[in-house]
C-alpha cells in the first residue's frame, strides 16, 4: 500500500523510479540502494515496465535514423566561402596578422595622402596649417599655382580674418 | 584536449588551410546530420553546416580548449540550427515542420514489403513525434539518442549543467512516448 492508501506505487514513486531508470539506462551512476529500488519497481509495476519498453522502442527508432552525408564538393565549397574573393587568404587570419594588416593599410593610406600633397605646401608651416583648405581647393578647377598664390597672399595679409594664424609683422620679418 | 588536437587548433589559428580542410573533412557529416535534426525538415542543412564551419573558423581565436574541438563545433552547429529554427517560427509563412519529409532516403529493407512498409511508417512517425517535441527537449534527446553524445558533452554543447541534461533527457523520453503513441497508435 502506498502513501495515498492505495495498492501499488504512487505516481510520485513511479516518477522518481523512472528518473533513476533513465539515468541507469545511460550508464550514469546512481547510489546502489536507489538503483535497486527503481529496478525492483520496474520488475513489479506494469506501468513502469511499459514506460521502459516504450523508451527502448523509441530509442531504437531514433538510433536507426540514418545520418546525412555531405556531397563530394562540400569541403571545397566551405573553403571557397572562407576566402573573400575565392582566391585570397582565408577569412580566418590570426588576430596578430589581422592587426598587422590593418596597421599596414592605415600607414599606406596616411603616407599616400601626405605624399600626394605638393611639397611646396608641406614646406610652408603657415600653409600647412591650412592644409584642409588646400585639399579642398585641390578638388576644384583652380590651377595649382593659383591656389598657392591665393593662400600665400591670404596668410600674409594682415587684413585677412585668420585668427589662428600668426601674421608676421614688419619687425619680425 | 589531446595533443594532436592542440596542434590542429594551433594550425587553425595560424591560418593553415590544410588544417581547415582536415576539420571540414572530419566533421562535415556529423555537423550536417545534427543540424538537419535540430533545425528540422525544410532546413537547408548544407547551407547551415557551411555557415557553422565559417563561424567556427572566424571564432577559432576564442576557442579556449576547455572542451574537445568537436564539442565546440557541435555547439556552434546547434546554435546555428536553433537560430534558423527560431527564425522560421517567427515567420509562419514558411511551411511548418515537415515531419513527413525524410531526413534522407530510407535504407531499403530486405525483410519483405510488408515489414518495409511498417518500418517506413514507424520511421515517419518518430520523425513527426520528434518534430513536435518542444525545445530544449528535442535537441537534448537528439544529441543523446541519435548522436550518441555523453551527458558531459551534451552539457558542454548546450552550455548547461549535467543535472539539467539528466532532467531534460528524462522528461524528453516521457514526452516523446506520448507523442509517438499519438503518431503510431
């Protein structure tokens, strides 16, 4: 008689036994006393026995499901997808190499931009301060010499509204 | 992690393409299979498996070696399949779990046409029942009963405790029994 006053095990007892039997089925360790109790219940209780039989059946069905096989060209497809353009290096460059590549690109762009600016502009500190204006005018139809003349005149013109430019006075010249 | 696996991981981190080839060749069938089982019918398992490999290659620098490489790959594959599955559930215009569709063509049965027909029906029924099994029970049971993973590996792959795996497998077995009886009276 179980705790509820009925013959046979209670639902809670069955559930506890089945939880242990699930572990035992997979070779998990369960303390010997609990394992013996669960096995005894499986041998004596038709509901527990039916559940175990159902587990066996469904496990066999699941295990019998055949697996998939990748097509012959699968590996090549994955490796090709790992390359940005299908020819270059794998996307998975190590971190150090990625950082080095990024630094090299940044340096190349900076140097290229700097060298592309005419040397006459780089040599003049005042004009250098206005390099952004120079870069702006370089994108216009103005001739190179016109831009230089205009900027030099503006930098050395005391009337020009250039508050951050120190305009040399006559005594300083 | 075994020494040979450590060496393989080092080669992967160094960008050695032959190492990537080794990994794909070694695990492509297993990843393809587990993805198809977790994502369910209707998924393009090949695309998802490719995606999983690319994610793994991209993240190899973050692989800490505390688990086996294949467990780590499984985790990425499972997450890829689950993401796809969740995305599809949010978009109901895509056909629901096509449990009638076999994962692969069933193997021919030599025991006669009647036996083959019953076996086919049972296989179809278990697929339908499995498809109806809610997450996370389905993935956990797939990893145990179909992939044969140990509890420890399942816990690693799903990032849960061993106790959670034990509980999920037990409950999944009980739920699947009910579903299978409905599918296969």
